[in-house]
C-alpha cells in the first residue's frame, strides 16, 4: 500500500543504511587501530584479560631490566675475583709461588717482599675498583648489606603476584672490610694475607715455620676466592638463562594478547570493500524509496 504519511520502503532502506554505516565504522576503526578489541565495550572479557596480560608484561620488562643490571654487577665482581686469583705473574697464585720460593736457604727475602708488597697493593686496588652502579661486594663497609636479592622472575596466578630472586651472600666474596674481617684482611696467626711481610725472616726453624703458616694461609685464601668465583660464575649463568626465559615469556604473552584483541587485517580489508559496496547500494535504495513519494503526487496531476 502506498502512503503519504508512512514510507515503509524508505524506512527499511534507511535502517539498512544505518546498520551498514555502523559496521563500516567498526571495520574502519579496526583497520586504523589494528585491534578488534580496543576498548571494554568491544568485548569486556577479552579486554580485561588483555589488560591484565599487558600489566604482567610491564612487570616482566622491569624484571628484564633488573636482570641486566644484576648481570653487569655480577660480571664486574666475577672479573675482579679472577684478577685477584691471578696467574703465574700476578695475584694470589703469584703470591703463593713467592712464599714457596722464600723458603730457599740463603735467598734475599727482602727483594721477594718487594714483589709481595706490590701484589698486595694490586689486589686491594682491584677489589676497590670492582664497583658497578655504586655496588661493591669485594671491598665492603659497615653499610654494605649482608645479603643482596637480585630480582629474577615475576609470575601471577589469579590475583596473586609472585616475584622470584637470587640471594647473594656478600661475605662469600668480601676480600676486604672496614673491620678487617674479609677473606684477605682477616688476621690469622701474626698476619693477614694483606699484611704478610717476610722481609726480616731468616733461615731459622722458627722463621721457616712462619713461612709455612703464610703459605697455608694464602693457599686457603686461593680456595675461598676460587669458590667465590665459581659461585659468581654459576649466578652469571642463572641470570643469563633467566634473562632469555623472561624475553621468551614476554614474546609469548604478546602473542597471546594478539590472539585476543588483534584484528585480522585480511578479513577486515575484505569486509571493508564489501561494506562500502553495501553502503553505495543502500544510498541508491533510499533514493529510490524516496522517489516513490514523488510518484504518488503524480497521480493527482
């Protein structure tokens, strides 16, 4: 039935055009943002999950940064410990050799002491220089913490977050302390490794016994420092492994977020083309429906 008051065809065409325009707007937004769930109104459940996962990734990024700092700190201390251990020409290894050499009858121990003094100073300088970002585990003071926790991981189960850490006991690596209680400055017998002096010793039995004590003291220090270096080496590997895992985990979380909220650009571009055609047809249909009213007027001419 044709009516002057109600144009059903135009109303239907307009309703269709509005629907197409709405879908077209949604598709254009998805293409421009690259997301099919950009706000909570798009899909509240997916948006909430994705938001939580992004927060987790931000925490993991902080863990990754912390691991980077920790790796640099541990590497600094590890390198310094190895330097203190030395080789045939330096460090504790050379010091041990010099003390064994000093047991030779008739040898000029004052000249050997000159080398020993140089080694002692070099080791102390190395320990003092083993500082990264204000942290030094080899040369410590009263304000140096007894333990250090290196952040290594982050996880969340439900609403409960958990942060993992690697605990470092500083005393295991402290060579010198402000209270002379470190590995190299703790007095054992008459001297510490840092204060050994053989310049005045002779070939007497008592002085030979003193030399034996010094050799034993340095040998023990080599064992302790070697153990500390081995521990730091293990911590270095653990930090490296954790760092790689955190990066892989962040990539996995990013992929998971993408599965939830990213738009399929191939699908959206195809839909855009189809909706643009539908919009054009809808405009034409509305135009035709509006022309029907003009046809009714012609009946009264």
